[in-house]
C-alpha cells in the first residue's frame, strides 16, 4: 500500500505545514513517510506545493508525477495538478478562492470554502487546517484523532492557537461529511 | 529516543553535533542553507561554534586551521562552494587532517541549478583540488542514512587522518523523513596527540607535530605520497560499503546506482519484478573506495546480460562501473543532469531498450 498526497497553493497559505502534519500523523501510525517540498526560486505569494508519500514499506522513488490525492488551495494549483491525480483520488478544492472544478469525473471532488470558514472562525490563517480536516475526514487517510493530536503538537509552543485550529479541523470535517 | 520527522539538512546538522562535532564554519548556499540555519541556533545551545565565514575559500582554510589544532570540525556546502574549498581540501589531505565535508550537490557546471544532481561525482572521487589525494566519499539515499553516514564520517576521518565527504543532493537535503539518532559519540578525537599542534604541554607524546604540505625534496615528497597511497589502499581494503537489492534472483540486468537515483531504481526493480522481469542493483554507499569487486562478481552471474549505470549526471560513475566490470559484460549508462529526477516508468523504458 502506498499513497501520495499533493498539497498545493500559494506561499503563505501554510501548504508545507499541513503536509508536515499529515506526514507526522502517518509516521505516528507506523508508516514510512517522505515529505518533499517544492523548492526553488519563488517570489512571495508564488506557488508552493509539497508531496507527502505514505507507505507500508520503504519508499522507493519519492518523486511522484501522479499523486493519489490533491488538496488545491488556489486556482493555478488546481489547474496544474488536477489532471495528474489518479482515478478515484480525493480532490479538495478551496472554493473560496477557486471558482472552477477539477474537470474530472473519475475523482472524488470536495468543495471546501476554507477561507470563508476560517474567517468565520476568526482567522483566515487557519484555512489550511480547515482543508486538512476536510481532506482527512473524506479520504480517511489517517485517524482523525491522531491528526488532532499532531496539530496540537505542531502548535505546542503557541498554545493559544490550539483551540482555533481544533475548531478548524472540526469545521473541515463537517464539510467533508455533507455529500 | 523515538523517530522524529526531520528535513535532511537539519538532520545532518544534528547528526554532526551528536557525533561530537562542535565546530561548524560555513557559507550559505542553496540547497543546503538549512544546515547553517539549524546550526546557528543549535551550536550555541550545546556550547559549540557556529561561524558564518566571508566566503567558502575562508571556510576551507578555517577548517584547515582548526583541524590542525585538534578540533573536530565540519562544513556543509553545495557544488560551487565545494569548488572554492577545493584548494584547502588538497592542503588538508596532504597535511593529513580529519575534516568532514558535506556536499548537497546541485546541478552544474558553473552556477548550474539548485535541483537534485549527482554531477559532482568526479569532483568528489577523483580530485576537485590538485595533487594525488583521495577523499573517503559516502553517498546517502535517505535522511536516516545521511544521519548515520555523518556520524560515521568523524571517526573515519580521524582513523585515516583524511577528509571525508558526504555526497548528497537537493532531495536528500530538502526532504523530510523519519529519523532516529544514535547515541552521542565521545566529544574529542581520541588520537589527536598524533597530529594536532595543540601545544607540547597538553600532550602525552613528546614528539612535536607539524602541519604542512610543502616537500621540496623529491625523496621526501615521494615518501609522503607513498604514505598517503598506503592510506588510500587501506581504505579500499577496509571501508567499501554497498547495499545489494534483489540479488538472489536470476536477474538479467544489473543496475548500479547511488543516492537519490538508487531509490528510483528500487521502485523500477519492484515494478519490473511484477512484470516477471528480474533485475538487481548494487548501490555503492562508498563512492571512494568503490565496490569494484562486488560489482564485477554480480555482473558475472550467468543470467546477467548487461550492466546499467543510472546517475543524475551525464555519465561519471559509469567509468568506475566499466573499470569494475572489466569488459565481461556490456555496460550502459542513462542519466539526467538538469535537475529532473527520472520517473520509474522512464527508467523502465530505458532498461527495456537494452534488450
């Protein structure tokens, strides 16, 4: 069993962070993981993406052109990566910023107004965590409670941010459960 | 201590500290700047020295000086930075001092690019600097292995009184994987009284040590080179490390690949096996000394028709593979040097094209 998740958006949306949290969760569950960032000359606000590979055996090539799932936080990321997702994968679309679909009928498309939900919660910064919550709840890629635990660990040094991030995960989950 | 998720570059920094290296001089360059970033924070915590030099040339000479005083030292850089340090590497090799270099290779030549590359194979294994010297070169294929190699590098550098180089690439540096750190090693080079100019009053030995690389007398220089050669020959005897994969099958092709590229090859071997086509791999973990014997032996297996070298450059290790196989089987090469890591599908096409 191996699966890959592409998280993509623009710099500043916390894309690398949610990839990190998922990788951490999978590691805690006992899987082999690799987290590969996009790195290169990039301007502030430019595109950022990372790939998380989760496997029950040592990971061979960590460079994957066709990920199983995609979490797209902005328009260019969806356009770029949606065609590459494997059939039956989950495609989370941040519908607050993206007004098109994946144009695929063989994937599980999930519209999540992540920025709007985050704003309602009190900070647009948690839009990434909303998307993560929605993705995990829909794909069942990891145990939701363990994700909550790993988010708490991530913010261990900024404890006052934990409640809003927990709420963000929960709101994401709610969206994922509406079919 | 359990597993933690860590970026290769940061893990390399932490591994050096745990190996008892508390002196780090460096100059930032992508794709390894996180080592310096990490150590600028960590070194003061453990009472070590973090020094951002004015250039890589200065770094090389700071390492030379500090090692000459008996300090355990290391640096990290990327290709163009290593070129600038190469003069010092030659001097350090001649003066027989232990220093650990980590090269998180980027594409070249010149400023090249910053994506994964193995284009410094020649630089690391055949020279870079001038003169008859060799580095002990290790190439990790995962973050965990990078940690282990960095921790092994210091005792090896001290055993041979010779620079050791870890040859990684942008993927190893940038990727996060679970790592587990072994226990701390001792904090001082145990044999430093044999070579360090650390003051006669602090030393057990009464013999003065001299750090130098100038031998104007032909006989003395000859003698010096023979001493160095004896060390390199001993490395060939004692330090060859490699990993073999799928060797217990009747493989038709033997793949030789290292570092990041070898991970792609592992997937390739698994996928080809699923198609009923057996291939095997020898992955050199030391690039110098090179696993010549094991490669030759593996190539000679009756089922093996060809040897294929895969590397992220325009064909460098292939020369050592040819040298190892000694004409017993055809040796082919495939690689890419722009920073794009070939996909398993692409490699499978290439392998099939040789049949």
